[in-house]
C-alpha cells in the first residue's frame, strides 16, 4: 500500500510517500480502505520526537490516528460492521495516513458528512465529548470553551449546544464570526477575560472546558468559581497544581457513535480548514505546526 512515513524523528522533510506493508486487523479490530485522514498536533509532535519519551513509536512510522474509509477486513469477534460499510474512527498513535489503516474504535459515518468532514471527526469528537461528560449535565448551563475555534473546541461548541448549553467561546477576533456560525457567543481570549464575560454572562459562567492550554487555567478556575467546575483536555502541566481534572482522548466507539448520531441529525458538522493530497503530507503537517487552525486539516487519499 502507499503510505506517508518517517524513518527518523525530525522536521517535515522526514516525511516521504512510499510503499509500506499492508496492516492486518487483530481480534476486535477492523481494517479500512482510507479515503481521508486528519492531521492532529499530536501527529507532528510524535514525528518531531518531542514526545518520544512519552509515546515512543517503532520507525519507520506512519503518522495519523483518525480516518474515514470503507471497511476492508474484519477482525475476529467483530460483528457490528461488514465489508463495504463507511465508517470513521481511530487507530493507534500512528498508522492512519495510508491507503489501509487498522481501527480499534469506529462508528458509521453520517451520509451528509463529506470524507474530509468524517476524517476530521474522530479525535476531536471523542476529546470534546469526554471533556463535556466530565463536566456533568449541560442542559440550561452556561459553558465557557477556551480555544473554541480549534478542532476540539469547535466540536465542543456544537456538541454542547446540542446538549442544551449556552456556550461562550474564546478566540481571536478573526474567528468570532466563525464561532457565531457554530452557535457560540464569541469573546476575545487573554487578559481581562473576566471583565469581558460580565456582559455576555451576567449571572456568571457555570462550567469551563479548556481546549487551548494557553496558560489561562488559573484564570479559568477563578472565572468558574472553583477547580471542580473546570475540565482541561490540553493543559496537563498546570492541571495537577490547580486541582483541575484532565480528560484524555480515548478510542471509544460509544463516543464516536454519539458524535455520528449528532452529525446525522445535522447538529454537529466537523469544520475543515484545508485539505491536501497524500503527496503533500509535508505541507499538511507544516500547516498544522503553524498553529491558529480553524477546525481541522485533512489529507485525502
């Protein structure tokens, strides 16, 4: 199969498109013929070696974790899908940006989602849903999402709105119209946030989801009224010191199915900022590394 791979840790110049061995699904896994795969910050952090102590990988490695595609093979014990079904989902830390990928968690891809949108949904939706569920019931609550224009933040905005919350999202001014289109009340992040929120939430903010790791966690705790009202999916460094819960992404088919159901109802549509063909994988990674991505970047096959 054709795949993007890196044979050593380093910059985008380590990425090559070449032939690689076909992967095989194990028990409880499926293999899909990939139509699109997303690019996440963890992909280039694994590639450049900054996470080698935490997440070592066997080289050469194929970057990427979430994809959409048609089921090609079914592992032992899997009865929920059949060959030819269109699914989106998650595999390991690596292995997605290739013609064939093995998934450990998946769900039917909504018919109204394009391949790029479905590829963008996996990691973002399980991360957002995990964080929102840790905050408790959202119906009638006012939720502040820090970093609302990114892939996880945007998913959290739409899903929280679907679950009945009033959502305020922080972003730079250039992304305020985008947040409004998602159903959030936009506000600029940074110093003075509490003052700016007073006009948007005169009765205060009930809950906070931090999807940015911008160094604002202490301020978010103060805004919410305590660490028990805040969850971060990004700021591991400060969470323990402040007593804030950390939620990490998990390969959970139930969460994917929940996101897919909202997608089928038209209540959640992943936003794709840019797509690149497989041959331009280096440009896709460079785009992601540049930061300030609105939604997700996707590689098509």
